[in-house]
């Protein structure tokens, strides 16, 4: 058996493992949901939009006003610092299917749907 045949046998054994790891990586990355994007409240009466940008800037827009902000998040909590404020606000958040739920200080659930 020459070196070329040995390499082929090794590659044939390693290739399925590499493909399996790649497949698992692709599946896991698709499962993780991102808060980045344009979100719209589900409450039609008090409609607002929440923009969470990749660069950690954000804005909260209502019909009559807009608040700019910056944010950080860790998978369970989002910390928002609104422009002009001296103290950040920390909210819990989670996903229910395609709905982002942000829980405020009064334990109210703010439900948002991602916009395209």
C-alpha cells in the first residue's frame, strides 16, 4: 500500500465525522434566535417599533416620539440605556416561537413580532 492509498483510507474515515460536525454546527446556529432586527408590538392600540441593531444601538419608536438607545444582552436579560438617561434599565426576555417577549419592571410582558 502506498502513501496515496493510505491517505485516501484515512480521509474516507475522517470525512463522515467532519460532515457530521459541520451538520450539527449548521443546525445549532439555525436554532439560536437573534434579537437583532426590527420588532413591532402586537398591541394594535399602542403600536410601537423597537429597532435593535447589530452595532448595539437601538431605538424605540411610537407614533408621537422616538427614543434612541444602546443595549447589551446575554441570552436572558437585555440592558438598555436610553439617550439622556443616567441609569440603564434591565429587562428579562425570551422567545415564544417567533415572538420576542420583553418583561418590564412591573412584570408586564411586551410582545413583539420580528418584521422583515
